[in-house]
């Protein structure tokens, strides 16, 4: 079974083909970052239009790279939500129409399920059950995962997502958009101990998060710092440490609470090297193990959508001929597999 995956939920067009026997055959990503950078963030209308321009050429490229013709495909998966409605509709319309024209099944994939299952693309995939930390630009969530579609929400951010806090703090420090990777780089030049940021919601029980206070803390610290290059780096360092420490404390708590030893981290922020190191040391301490996607599959991509779509198509799930996109879509609404 060869499944084409299409991701268009935000500012990247991702396309891939996953083969049940041979694994990932090919994948391509086109990022709109340069176009949105001038505006300091994603402009939804421009995002939709760019997906219209890029999706079909990328599908052709991926099929050529995989040495496949359209007729070799046995299913099409597209991101059906959550995300920007206009952007989602582009991938959904193209994906659903393509499947109809080829007379093969289609499936609408939940973007966060794509992230959650991305570690399964690696050679040494995590065994169920596990605790999943999903950290992206729109979500910060902890799940207990007992299988595909068996997700129990343990905790989530009550306000900003971790990635959003990275992006807003990066903006404060003048690092442009998207800020996560730039802020990570700057933090490496920062000195430890000059500033100390709070670890929100860690001194009370529970697994929820709150990151909007940290971004305000960064803003106030910056205003009182003189704004020189070293101060910026020191703030980046203190901010990163606070976010990473907070995520790590809650991951350890989630492992303790569930009695599980396996942790996975996925979503854009899980590309952060300092976070990966920190979670690895927690897993060691708990005599367990942490799994990640490779960094390029931490951020948005088509491979994770092709993989998640394949798992659902292989289980017989299908989308009707009409299609839907869901800007908001709780993962608890997904059917079990
Ligand atoms: O998963 P993703 O590509 O898109 C969403 O589904 O939101 O995540 C993007 C988010 C952005 O907020 C970006 O700044 C953040 O992930 N990010 C990082 C790093 N790479 C991406 N944050 C911290 N460190 C990184 N290395
Ligand atoms: Zn994402």
C-alpha cells in the first residue's frame, strides 16, 4: 500500500509517499517562511494562495523522486485540521479530488496525530504504551498513548503554546520570524545565572502548562536590561532554560503518574537540542527511554501525514466523497484504530 501524504495546515507545504512495505519513499517540503517574514508572522490569506501554487508541483516532484506514477498510489492522506481554514482547504480539496480521480480511498489526518506518530518513521520506533509530549507553535500537550487513536489527554497549556512563547520572545529580542531556532542559537551564547525566569505551574500538582507569563517576563526583563547583545543572549538563555525545565518537570511527573517508562517528544519545539538532551537525562533517571523524530520531521512535514494516514487507511477508515476541514479539532474525537 502506497499512501500520498499532503500537509498544508499552516506555512509549509509538505508532500510525501509512505509505502507499507518499504517505509518512506520520498518527501519534499516547501516553506513559506521567507514570504511571511516581512510581516513578522503568518498571513493566512497569503499562506492559502501559496499552497495553491506549490502543492501540485510538489506532488509531481515526490512521485518522480519515488519512481512512481499516479496510478501506483493506493491512498491519499491530507491534513484535515487543526490549522488555518484556508490553508487546510487547499490540501483537503487537492487530496480528496486526487483520490476520487484515481478511484482510491482518502483520509483526513489530524495534524497533531501526525506529529505524535512521527517517531514511528524512525528505524527504531517507540513501543506502545508511552507518554507523548507534543510541543508545537499551536499546542503544548501531554498524552498517554496506548495505540493509534488511543489517546488520553493528561495536561495541556492553558494559554500560549511553548512554540508560541518562543516565537513571541524571539520577536521581543528582535530575532524575526519564526523565532524558535534563532532563539535556540542565541541562547547558546547566553550566560547562565544572570537572569532567573519562573517555572510556571510546577509548584502545584497537575500536568497543565502556562507559558504566556514567561513571554511577558522576557519583555519586562528586556526593557530593564539595556538591550545590548549580551543581555539579549542572557535573556534567551534564561527563557529557554525556564521553558525546557518546565516541560521536563511535567514529563517526569507524567511518567511517574502513569507508571510508564517510554516518552516521546514531537512537534516543532522538540527539534530543540537542549530540550532533547534534558528529556534524555530524565528518561535515564527513570530507567526508561525517550524517542524523537529526526529534527526535520519534528517541524511540519508531509511524511508524518502519509504515515498517520496509512495507519488509518490500513485499518479500513475512509473519508466520504464530501470533505471537511476542522480549524479546531480535539484529538479525543478521533476514532480508535
Ligand atoms: O510543529 P510546527 O512546525 O508547527 C506547528 O504545528 O505549530 O512547530 C513550529 C513551532 C514554532 O513556534 C517554532 O518557533 C518552534 O516550533 N520551533 C522551535 C525550534 N524549532 C522550531 N522552538 C525551539 N527550538 C527550536 N529549535
Ligand atoms: Zn505542526
